[in-house]
C-alpha cells in the first residue's frame, strides 16, 4: 500500500486516469493538477492549480508520457489552463522526491539535475517498452488497413529495425499472413530475424530490399528512409513511420514523389489509452512501493 505517500499528478491524457485510479486504490494521497474539467472524482485525490500545490510535501511528481515541452509546459487534455513546471517547484520538494515521466528532453532533464531530484523515464525501461509495443502494433495495423486498398495478408511488408517495437511489428504482420522482411545493422539481429522465419536484410542494402514493398514500417529513430531509399519504392508503397519525432523518413521527398508517408507517434495513447495507462500504472505503483519501502527502512 502507499498509505502516507503524497503524490502530485501533473497533466496528461486518458492514460493518466488509470494511474490515478491505481494509486488511489493503493491509498496514496494525490494532488491532481490540470484535471479540473474531469467530471470523475477520485477518493483521496484533490484537484488543484499548480500555483496552489504544496511541493514541500510531495514524495513524487508524475508527469505525462512526453514529460514537458522545451519551455516547461505540461500537456493537459482535461484543462484549459497553462501548466508549467519550473526548477523552483522541484527545489521546494523534499530531497527524496522522484519525478516520473515517459520520456525526457533537455529542459526536464536540466531542471531535475539542477534541483538535484531523481528523474525516472519509464519508457527507457525494457518492460514498459515491450508491453507498450503491443498497442503500438495494433495501432500500426489500424493505419495499414485505413490507408491501403489491399489486405495485409499476402502483401510485402518491410520492417526497419529489430528493437522492441520492430520485433513485435514484424512478428504480428507475419502472423497476419504478410510476407515480412526485416532490416537491421547487427549480425545478431539478422540471425534473430532468420530464426523468426522471416527474410532478413542488412540496412546497407535497404534500397534493394524496399523495391517490392507494399508497406514499409520504420522503427528506427534516425534518417534511414532517405530520398534515395524512397526513390526505389513502388509508387503505391505506404510508409508508416513509428520512430519518435521527427521520424526517420524524408517526408518532403515522399510527398514530392507521391508516396504516402505517415508519421504515427503516440499510437498506444490513441488506440488503447486504457491499456497504455494500465501498463504505466502497474510499473509506477511497483516503483513507488519500492521507493516507499526503502525510505521507511532507512527511517527506522
Ligand atoms: P529500440 O528497442 O531502441 O529499437 C530501435 C531500433 O533502431 C534498434 O533495432 C536499433 O538497432 C535501431 N537503430 C537505432 N539507431 C540506428 C541507426 N542509426 N542505424 C540503424 N539502426 C538504428 O526502440 P523501440 O522501443 O523499438 O522504439 C523504436 C522507436 O519507436 C523509438 O523512436 C520509440 O520512441 C518509438 N515508439 C513509437 C511508438 C508509436 O506509437 N509510434 C510507440 C513506441 C515507441 P541497434 O540495436 O543496431 O542500435
């Protein structure tokens, strides 16, 4: 249980509701910032404005998946108010206060460092990234269906990257009957792709590999789908770029060539916010409990 723990949940989308539900179930006391338009009330949680929060009693701050913008603004879909997190707020928290977000940027990392507070990026954890790849793949299938006039079954699908997302994408499209080939740069990844019963290619041969692609799914956060790669694709190829913004595709050239290329960030939050929130809530509650127990042991 998280009885006695005081946590500020600052901004976010529907995923945050699962986190709030889970933490209130565990008896934590919550300050909700950026939720005033939310009709639902949670026992043990009070809606507050950021300037009203008593940061000196917060054991943890929970930010939405993107963290903050580069000027400290926090996304709030349940509020019209501007919520900005500044270093001075972190400095007012107790020394043990931990900041949790999905990912970080220079601003958030910088203020956490300056204030000497621990910042945990949940998406850098393998378990979260692997669980999260499940709704990501479902969203990718949705996009492939919406933007093509042929079935996935029997189509040529090239997947770029065999990381946590790439592996799930490749396996699922293969299971749907697509002819999947996967591109990677490491020989152990090539071996794994072959072990999975898929066609493998080295990324150095990407131009040749995509020349018969009906769908090309990129998971590499690096400019990999360049103009010269796109120029080798058939005119009907659909590019779905899953890599974090700005993606790995030359979108300008794709448009010029008349190839449909879609940057598709944040699919779990779009297609399955409940599941995506549940994944985060489970990991967060486990981390908060570990933190709480450790702190109690030190105090005793
Ligand atoms: P990951 O496990 O780190 O995999 C990244 C893959 O990209 C690895 O196979 C890596 O290969 C390869 N790679 C990285 N830099 C490369 C380069 N310069 N050249 C060639 N290959 C390179 O990451 P992930 O969890 O699969 O996530 C992949 C991307 O999808 C990330 O940008 C992530 O933010 C994003 N994502 C998007 C969604 C969405 O909804 N669109 C959801 C989840 C994640 P090596 O092992 O050889 O480095």
